[in-house]
């Protein structure tokens, strides 16, 4: 029988799709469809790996409660793992994230604690500080994707090798964003080991501190942006940011409209962060003078953003149309 024994076995081995209608200049652009994971995003991979590592290290035992700070997708991945393994799950999430994610998490049995989006690391209501404090006070297991080595390992062991194999070992550039930095660090390290010349390109929302750091070695104050899951106000511990040798600052208008264009032209409904990644990848492709093979990610499904990205009224209210 050609069947999966459980839902966690369906995580990974996602398809690669060639962009066929959008203008990619002299290049070929490929999208790795991480939205095809059972939890709908790339974060399923790290959820499986981080929980397995915590169990193996004795940090997580039956009956323990799991807590995580997340833009939502890591929470949804963890909800998949927690429900299949029987752990109670608490999620701390900044309030700018889509209502669909909150509803989805609650439907999967997670308890969602909303906190402020307008405060930065060090503030007691910052989502990561709040999750750490709740863990400390109540004896929960704090997953902490921002400092968890298993996050990087998940991408080094699965996403990176899958990309290399799907491209038949012929790849010039990989474009990604940074939330925790797991994808950049894990996939980036793996790809550079296969081909030291591969360009690792950061797609960063305008307002995030990362693009100025890479392009100009400049430390700036964080602003705000609408993408969910990418862009940072600090460099996470696990993130080897200097792996990126090029970066693009993408504003909200370009990021959101690129995601809408991908649906119209390529037929794939991606989420907001993927719009920024694909916008940066298209800019990179169009700047090239020779044919290159470029891969980026469709990090999550656009179904999660029907009330925002795919809602004209909301888009207009944010001055994005
Ligand atoms: N896109 C989305 C939709 C995400 O939820 C995340 C993770 N927060 C990322 C991209 C960034 O990935 P990473 O955490 O590996 O840097």
C-alpha cells in the first residue's frame, strides 16, 4: 500500500515549481512549495525536529506543556505535532497576525495568548519575552525557535538537500527571508557546502534591521512592516546573517502585490512573506546578465490571509493597491 502511517510522515518532500509566466529576465526561477506541508507552511519541518530533539534530550516528557512564541506558522506546525503526540500547547502571538491563524490554532486545540506587535525585544509584552516568562513561571517547555539548534538542523538535513537534489546539483542562487533565521542558516550552510559560489540572497521587509546590516554593515532602528513571519528587530541567536551576500529591502506594496500576481499568473496562492521573497527573487533575476538558476520558497499558503492580502478592502485600507 502506498500510504502514510501518520500525518507527521507527510512533512517535507515538497514539490518544486518553475515560474513560467512572470518575467524572470535571463534566469529560471523555481518555487519550493512549502505550503504543501500538512500544516500549510515550512514551519512543520522545524516543529517535528525541535520536538523530537527535546524528547531525545529529556527536556520534554509526557504530560509536559509546550509553549512557543510565533508569528503563527511555527505554532501551527507545533499544533500538528502536539496533538499527534498528546502534549498541551500554548502559543504567544503578536496581535498583527491574521485572524485565520488564530482561528486555525484554536481549532487545533492550542491556547492562543495575544500580545502587542508594537514593542521590541526586552519589553515584557514582547511575544518572545512573554513566552519565556510564562514558561519560567509555570514550568512549561519553551521551544524557542530563535535559539533552538534543531531549527537550523531541520533545514540543513531536509530542506537544503531536497533543493539540491531537485535542482540536479545545478543552482546559482537561493533567496529567503529571516524570521528566526532557521531557513537562511540551515539551507544556506548546506548549499554553500555543495557549491561555495552559490549566492544567498536575503529578502527583507523595508523597516527590518537586516538588509542595512548586510548591504551597508549599518545598524539601524527597526521600523514596522506588514509581512507576517519575516523581518527582524534583532539578529536571532541561531541566525548566521553573514551567510547572505546580497539583500533586497522590499516594501509592503511590492511584497503584497507580488503575492497577488503569483496567484494570477502562476496559479499558486502564497502567503504574504512569500510575496516579498518572490519580489526579491524577481529583482535578482532581472538584474542578471547571464542565465542563472534561482530557487526561492513559497513559505506558507495564502488561505491564511484571505482577510488581508486577498481582501481588496483591507488592501485599500492599508494603501497597498
Ligand atoms: N515565512 C513565514 C510565513 C514564516 O512564518 C516564517 C517564520 N516565522 C518565515 C518565512 C521565516 O523563516 P525562518 O524562521 O526560518 O527565518
